[in-house]
C-alpha cells in the first residue's frame, strides 16, 4: 500500500457553518494555486481535507470515524489518501488527533490555513505537522490567490472570532478573539467576487455586526458603512450578512435596512431562549424584552423584514415554565426561518459543568415542540408571501425539465418555469406556498 507522494487531486469536506464553507473554498483555491486539482465527482482524491465543526455533539468522534472510513476505502483501493484535518476540531484537539491517528498527515487550525500548501508538501515528504497558531492579525487572508469563477451567491468573511463567551459555546476558544478584516481588503475581494460572477454577497462573521474598520479616507466605519460602500458596486445586486449578536446592533445598521435597497430584508438574529433567567445563565447579556424591542426597530424601518433566529433547548436548569417562555417568544416574533438545537455540553465551557443538566428525553420532547412552532410560522410566512411579486436571483436548475430555483429577497427558495439562466434576476409572482419553498410564475 502506498501513500500518495505529492497529491494531484484534492477534496474538501466542510461541516458546520457558512464560515467553514468559505474557509473550505479558500483552502481549495490555495491548493489549486499549488497545482492540485479538485477531484472529479465520484472519484477518490489524493488529498482529503476534513474541515470540521466543533459546535455541538460528538464532533471529535465524527472526525475519527471519517478518518477511519477514508483509511478503509484507501486500503480497499490499495492507495491511502493524504488526510488533512482542518476547522474547529483541529483547533481544539489537533495534538490529540495527530497522536491518535497516524493516517493524518497534517492538522491545520482555522487561523493558520494559509500555511496549508507548505504543510501538504511536508506531508508528501513524510513530515507530519500541526499548526493551530492564532495570530493577532488576519495573516491567513494575506496571500490568498484570486477567486476563480464563483456562483451568483458568494460568501465573504469580514469578521472572525468572538469575545462574548456565552457559557455554552466553544467558538471563543476555537476561533479566538474578535478580529475585523480591513475595509480595503474587503472591497477588493468583493470586487473580484463580482467580476467572477457573484450577484449576491453574504458578509460572514461569528459576530458580523461587530465588524469595524476605516474607509479609504480614514473614517471609522461600522458594518453599515461597509454595506453602503459595497452597494456602490454596480453589478452587485444583493447584500446579506450573518450572524449578528443583539448587543452589537447599532442604530446606523438598523437605519441601513431602510435606506440601502441592495440590503435584503432579512435578519438572522439568534436569541437562544425566551427566559431571562436562562439568558442570564447563558451570559447572553440581553433579555427577551430587549430582543423583541430590537426587532421592532428593524420592523419600523423595514416592515417586510423576514426574521430568523437560533435556539437552544435544554440548557442546564431550564424548567418547563422557562421553556414555555421560549415558545411565547416564538409566538411573539413569527419567524420566517430558524435553527434550533438540543443543548450539547462542550468540553471546557462553563455550562458543561453546571448542575441540573437536562435529560436527553426532555430535550428531545422540547425540541419537537419548538420545531413544530417554528415550522408552523415558517409555513405561515411563506403563505403570506403568496400573491406578492418579487425579484428572484436564479441559483440553479430545478429537478423538473425547464424548472429553475432561486431565492426571494426574504431568502425563500422559489421554483419557477421559463426562460432564465443562472445568475439572472427575474421578476416572479409568488403563486403557491409549501413549508420550505414557493412556486412562482415569471412576469414578462
Ligand atoms: N449546544 C447547542 N447549541 C449550540 N449552539 C452553540 N453552542 C451550542 C451548544 N453547546 C448553537 C447556538 C448558536 C448556533 C450557531 O449553534 O444556537 O447560535
Ligand atoms: Fe458562541 Fe455566543 Fe459568541 Fe455566538 S455570541 S459565537 S453563541 S459565544
């Protein structure tokens, strides 16, 4: 059995959040600049990058079983791929992975992947390495190659890391302190994305609305300033951003929602719980009421704004009455979309050692009730859109012949038939609503 010397093909498998998707794309570009091509669909790659997520549940076990599966497939094929472990599990448990898994050639953390090419070369010579350094600046963005052709919708990481230390969350430990990428770098990258075909850019950050920088004339800017400047790119048609923290919301960003046409009427604003006691124990530093009041300010400037949130059920000590407060908050908001999770104790976080951990059965039952409410509201939101006319940005072909799939301004999936191409913005009348998508007809 031989280990690939210098890999000729690669595959990146990204798990978890959109930030990992972005990082995965950037790692792919670095590898391609080194002459390593993406493996064809269905073919084994010489180099497999597992771009891991550590946010919930058995993350480390999953990485080991993925490694095991790759080794087994390699044994059957008589050729072992080079395995790279990247992402947040790499950051948190890199040394241990190296020690436990001889099949892993390199471990690279989310702040260090600009060194991936050199590490791949070293691994090809049989030198295994781990790099989980967290530089003070954004070194990893420094020497990235130009973007190749991109989809009509692209991600752009503007901010990374988190200083909030919610008591359940590993992000402050795996992604480090909050850092903003410089304004001019972002404008350059956005212009290149648009040149490469992007029509919509989603600005990414663990606390994206904490982004701060200086514009070309040295004036301090918040995310609203960056959005206003991006909106001036003629071929960029839509701007979104995610994920925000309620405490970093500024009056200026709220105002931008009423003033910048290209900023889409959609806001993902995690709340986690509707109980003030639980929110305090989570160290969220907002209350249910302050969160609702914040949403009202968005609605005042953009009445049609679609709202989305994140929820955790079964945080340690959460009582039935406290969970009911979450359901009440859901009823009060009427979310267009949402993500909800069972609390998962993360090693090293304060909540993991709190008393009164909630049992799995209780969590499952609460999650089912919460998701029923959220699904009901999402369906209601979609039904309320029927009859509206809106722009749809075409992202891909649908399953049926002649069918296309795109997104409405409110991030709903819209299917329609007719004359279109990927990247087109078409005028569609929304005709029929399902729980997860809508059907529309193209207007001439
Ligand atoms: N358990 C469950 N959900 C979590 N999240 C973050 N940490 C945990 C955890 N330990 C959820 C939060 C966050 C989203 C990205 O993941 O809802 O907003
Ligand atoms: Fe985690 Fe809280 Fe930071 Fe979000 S704000 S990344 S939930 S610590």
